[in-house]
């Protein structure tokens, strides 16, 4: 039996590819955008490297909102930054 390939995803900020377990998933649905560390929340997903520079670039360039196909209000963006900061430790 062969080894199964690990799925890769692309960071929406830097466009770098990495194994899915190394990236942080954000899920966007009609209810809002949430940090999804388990990768199981329903809704459109976007992945970010667990690097503050990538997180900042995703918000600054608007690539996170584009990937989720929804606008982020300033309040929602601030809340997400706080939750992402907690995930990054």
C-alpha cells in the first residue's frame, strides 16, 4: 500500500503553497466569518500561513475578503484579527 499524499492549500496572502495542517483556515458563511482551526466548519474557506506578516497582508490587500467572496466590515475585521492572534499564540 502506498502513502496517501497530504492535501496542500494556498495562502491567500502570499500565494505560497503548504500542507493543509500548516495553514489556518477561515470559514465564511451567511452568519459571518470564523476562525476554523479544525477545518470542519461549513462555508467558503480561505487559508493563511500562521505568520503575522501573512495575516496582515491578507487584510491590507483585501485578499481575504476576495477569497471568501464577501466584504468584511471594519468591526468584523477587527474581531477576526483578535481571534487569529489568539490562534497564533
